C-alpha cells in the first residue's frame, strides 16, 4: 500500500518533470535549432565561468537559452495595463498552463517494474477512461487563452483571443475524430492498454504500431495537434506581424513566460499523444518482455528491469524526435491565412476524420472484433 | 468517495452557483458557471459515473461555455449596475424572494433529503455498460435523437449559408470612352 502510494507520487512528479524538461529542450531548440535551420549563429554569448571559452570550446548557447532567458523573464516587471480585469489577467496564464500539465499524468511512459513483489505500472495514473480524460482536459485549454485576450483591455489581444478560441474548438473536433478511430481500432480507452495493443509484429518484421493501421488518423492528429498548440503554421492567434503578440500582447515578465511555457508544453504533449497512439508508446521494435525476437528468428535475452528501462528510453526518444519534427515544421512553413485555416479545419480535416471513423467501423465489424 | 470530499465538493458547487447569479460582470458569472459544472462533473466521477462526468466536462465546460463566451463577446455585455428602482419595489421583491426560498425548503424537506446509499454492481457507469445499454435497450431513442441533431445541423447550415447573388442581365449602357487619367505632374520642390 505505502509502496504504491509513494510510487504514485513519484510517478506524477516525474511526468510533470518530463513535461517541463521537454519544454526547456524545445525552448533551446527554438533558439539554436532555428538558427541552424536559417543559417544564423544564434545565441552564443553567456557563460558562467568562462572556462569553456578559454579552452576554445564553442558556446552552444545552453546557458543563454535555458538559464539567462528564463531568469530575465521572471525578473522583469509584471505589468497589468490600465482598465484590465486584474483578477482574470492574473488568472489567465495559469488557466492556460494547468490543463496541459494535468494531461501529462495519463500518458504511459513505460511498461512496469517490480519492486519487492509489487507491480508498479509506469504511468502516473492508469485511468480506464484515459482517452476521455485527455479530450476533457485539452478542451479546457481554450479558456486561459480566451480570457487572456479579453481581460487585457486591448484590441489586438482580444482579436488574438477570439482567433485562438475559434481555431482551438475547430481543430479539437478533428483531433477527437482521430482519437476515436484509434480507440475503435484497439477497443479500449485505457492508454496503457492501447500501447500494449501495439506490441508484437506483423509478417514477422513490421511492428504493430498504430501508424501502420491508422496512417490517416496519424496525419489528422499531427495537423490538429499542431493547430491546438498554436505554433506556426497555425499561429494565427499570436501572429506577430498583424497582432503584435496576439492574446498575450499585454503580458510581461513571469506571466508571459508562463504563456510561452504553455506553448512548449502543448507541443511536448502533442508529441507524447502521437507517440502513444501511433508510434507504439514505450514499445521497442521486436522487444518482448523476455528479450529481443529479431525478424530473422534470432533471440537475445534481456533482463526484465532492462526491458522496462529500454521502454522508457524508447518513449523519450520517440517524443524528442517528434518534438524536433514539429520544430522543423514550425521553422519551415509560412503562416496560413485565416480563411485557409478554417477551410482546412472544417472542409478538410473533419470530413476526412469522419470518413476514417466510418472505414474503421466497417473494418472492425467485418473482422468480427466486436464483443 | 469519502464523505468529507463529497461535502467539500458539494459546498464548492453551491458557492460557485451562487457566484453565477451574484457577479455583476457576465464573464465572471460565466467562470463561476464553469466552476459549478466542473465540480459537479468531479462529483459524478467520484460516484463512479465516469463517462457522464467526463462528457459533462467535454460537452458543457469545454464546448457550450465557449459558445456562451462568444455570445457575451458578440453582444458586448457590460458590467451591470446595481438593482435600480424604487425602495419599496426592492423591499417587496426581497420578501417575495424569501417566500420562494421558504417554499423550496418546504418542498425539499426531510423525506426527500434522506437519500438511500446503495452499492451499484462493479462496472456500473463505465463506458462499456453505458454503451451496452445505449445500443440495445435504447437504440431507437438514440438513433432518433441523432437524426434529429443531424437535421438541426443541416438546417442551421442551410440557414447560415449565403445565397449566391444572381446577376440579372442589365441593358448594357452605351459604352463610354474611357477617361484617360492625366498623369499627375509632380511638382518639383526646389530644395
């Protein structure tokens, strides 16, 4: 009992820490990665001791982006504009961050480990209605952004807030449809069960990952997820060439940092969702609980604990790879126009999602997997 | 769900429901309403009606309240001033409200408050049991409702659709010679 309780607390904290650290990584990638893509140098000034510089090592800008920038943000003046709704202006950033942070707890990041005969599943909560929880919390993310735009008493901010609201509720639908078709494929709402269902191989070599069963749903969730996290090419709510900074125009200091953290955390969350639903979560190709079953028929035994650790590493590798992919997209594509965005959402993704659900239903019934 | 949690959430729901009617600012009222819906949803989840609870959050707190927000923005509702009117009006109004509350208390008095706690079978309120009921016993009602909703959606799209503008053939006017605009002479400013 106590072991489960302590393990539960550790896992919940661990998941939040993973989310925050991924956000930090994305912050770093945003600065230095974009510099790499655009053939610039990027931040390369700050050092703590100056030792590396004297030894002739290149400055990778890690201290710049991960320490100096956040410290600068949090020590700036926290300004509330005149005529703003002070209470909501303060509440809004946290209202935006909170749903993202609590969504991390249902993502399974590993199989299970045994401690003193207790089986501890490597997910913060093993919720039977995990997918429903996910849709519920993601849906709540709209309020922070909408209220930030409204409470700032600024027209640019209000426009950004309205755009964000319309965009997020439009793309939530496509996201929900993509998740529904995955749920139908695996027949469960439990995310850990969905990941378990992706173990094993087809034809002796192809891992049973969701992306090979539901390629269309993968693309739908990728696009809708990018739109939900409000990044380029879907950054209409904060398009800085038209709206200054969109819904957080009037934010400064720590509160603005919280909004930026929300964006990065959402991006990390989208990567985790894609990994869980389509890239097999913590499944390593050809690795079973007893070891590697390679396609040629070769077998390599691996101890149980190492299998679990390999699973966690695989999960993190997949998530980081997807994060980098989303970052590449962000620095490659130009921004959509607003009517293009709405047309893509309502006339492109939603009908495709409905079509996909229909096809999935036919296949599920035809293969007789209905209880 | 332990009783203290139940009482705490119930109190929270009542307080935020009071907030809905006591706030002057419509957006604050809306937030209080979201708070009420969320607490009631958590109560549902705590009482094993997991699906109903989550659907309440997804549908009501996540979607319908956003519509309310849009309506408030579009109508540009402002902060309401206090109650206006004659003092006597307020006095009798308060008495009437107090009488209504007293009546409500009488109607909901003891026999109804004694709720019997029963233990439901395992799996009650789960998605599987709900779906089994929905697609066997209540299939017709479910399908009729969905067709009704579909008809409503199609109807609203048809109403909101912009009709294509029909250009009637106009008798063509005698073609005027196009006025060639004189190029403007830029005055040179002696510098």
